[in-house]
C-alpha cells in the first residue's frame, strides 16, 4: 500500500492497493472506536468511491470507512473482472491489517459483497447489501438493455449513453444533492467495465442459506419492485438476516436519504446480533 495522502474527498485519505493486474485506489475516513468494526464500502455500476461521500459524516465517527474504486472503475488500473473482486476486497483488508470487518455494498457492489461473504465468510463480522440483484433467487423483472448501452458507448455516443442510463429507474434520484452526485460520477464513467464485461456470480438459495454472518438486506422504499423483492427474499433466505427499507429513497438510497440510511447501518453495526437493534424502516 502506498503512503496515504489527502484526497479531494472531504475528510478522507487516499492510498493504493496492489491486486491482480493493477492497483485499486482506496479512500479512508475516520479512525473508528476500538469496539467498532472497520467497514469496506463497495460502489455500484457507473459509479465510484464518491458515492459514499454522504456516509462519511454519519458513520466515520464510529467506524474506519474504506472506500475503493472497484477494478475497471474510477481511477483503478486493475482491469474489469467481477470474478476477482472478492479477492480484491481481501487484498484491501490484508493491506490495512483488518482481520475482521464489515462490508456495505450497493447494487453491483452488493454482488461483490455477497461473493466475499460466500467465499471468505470467516473474515466478515457483518454484511449490509442495498439494492442487490439476485436473479438466481428471484426471477428478473427489471430491464437493463446492456446491449444497447454497450453499443452507444462503443460507437462513441457517450452523451447518448449518459442520457439514456441517467434516465433509468436505477439512476433516478430524489434530492438535488443526490442528483448532482450521481451526475458527477456518470460524467466521469469511461465504460471499461461495460466494454469488457465479465459474468456476475450467482447466489441461489442454498448459498444464501449458508451465510454465517449477520446480514442487513436493504433497498430504498422507491427502488424497483424487483430489487425490493430481492431484498425481501435475501432476508428470508439468510439465517441471520434482517430487512429494512429506506424511506424517501430510490435505488441510490445512501444518497437520497443519507440520514436514514446511515442510522439504519449504524444501528445494525453497533450490535448486529442483538434483537433490539433490528432496523425498522
């Protein structure tokens, strides 16, 4: 890991971790109390580490937050490969000396988080997934025309791509602040992971039923019906899972309603096994 240096992200420090094929930049915020879990936060598609800016004020007082640009995204030099991203998370944790930690993942970041939980469950003390896509558990109803989006980007019609994807229900925001944050990240998206797509791991019910750690399955209350169904199904399948919905929020629930999102996550992470801390939507 390279020496830390101040980043443009408010109250955060930047480092870099070597992984297969390149490096991942990571941003860190907070030091975390001795009795609080460090948290690795994994962003969604066409986004980057900046999506977690709304969590710094709400969570960094109690937790060390680690926010990477995932491979193929942002400033990462490691090439896109969803199959290797669980290994990347472990490389990040090892570089920071984190034996046990929590993960918060949103959308495609939630897919990576679940893959870490499946493959490296003994390292995870708690898992939070928001808007996770689970087609092996719930038949997919949501439409993302990746073929058309890929064609727009491959043809050089970046404005067309950003306009079309920016209007998709998964990118629909509910506050001016969330809109500005999502638009800034989308404007910088360069399509590497779209043009060199790799297959996402699947999570059938038996895999989810074997997860050993406490799980918080979340969505925004105004997320797509399919994502909400996936969250409910995950909460029912995983043996130590609970379910929560963030009010006044869509798919990007952490940005739409950061106060409530942060409160739900903080309550869960303080004692994820205690019944009295079960989040309520």
